[in-house]
C-alpha cells in the first residue's frame, strides 16, 4: 500500500491526522476505483485523475465540507463515468488478541448469503466466520488500497444483546500485526456505530467511492 492515501489512512488509524487547515489535497486515482473522496477533520483528500484545476474550479466555496456535498459528488461521479456509492463513516482499530471465551468458526458454506456476496464483490481474499451458534457473521478481506476491511452482521432476533460488539472485537484478531482493520459504517446505522465503538474502533473520517461498472 504505497499510495499516498494509503499512508494517510494508516497514519490516521494510528492517531496521526492531516493538518486541520480546511484544505484540500488531490491525489491520483486508486486502482479499482474511478474516484474517491476521503474527509478527515478539517482536511479532505480527493483521489482522481481529473485535472486539479477543473476539480478546484468546481469547488469554489469557503465551506470545507463542500467536497462531500451531494451536488459535487454527483458531478464527480458523472464526470468520471462511474457509479456513486453512499458515503460511510470510516473507523479503524489495531489487532488485538481474541477473547478466548468467544469462539469463531470458519464458514465456507455461506456463499449465497447476501453479506458474503457483497463482501466478495467489494473485496478480495475474503474470509467468513460466525460465532459457534451461527447467530452472526464476520467477513474480513482486502478492499480499496489493499487495506483490511471488516463487516459484521447479526441475525435480527439476536440483536440488542452485545453480539455485534463481540463479533467486531473478535475480528481484530483476524488481521496481521501492524495492519489496521477498517470498518465502513453508514452514519445512520447507530447500532453498528455503537457496537464498533464499544469494540475499540475509533472514527477517523468519512469516505465515498466511485466505481465503474464491469458491464
């Protein structure tokens, strides 16, 4: 992960953020995406191969949040000819040892599960695990910039009992040492946000990606 944005994200996962200067940085587009916008506190990074002066002209605004405005994101997606995904809050955690009282089971029998299908569409080297009773599942795989990304799903009847937190925490033992684990969570998904915060993940920013269809 030698892309400049990969370094910025890894630093942010360690608590070292870009300067809070209201600024905007443009970096090259990332393999597998047409464009992306990552917002940190007081600084935004746009990954695109469009000319910098064109992008900055479109953002003639004193509002530091302008790069995440729907009008700009829609323009950028149309300009690069790509599908606009929804913005997510970005959370990160380092590796930690698993709770030995909480056992995980490798699951290779869930290829038709919607969560697993989505993970395999967005990531590579995806591994799937569940708790011993199959009440919830974890997917971990390499996503944008080759970073380790996690998703968690809890069966509806099992929600509200702390299982999401335990799954999110257990996922932290599934990645190599010295590699942060990232979670992309819809800001409105308060239950998931609370679970990941309780599991030791820290919010580092927000992001949105634009990907061209293979078709």
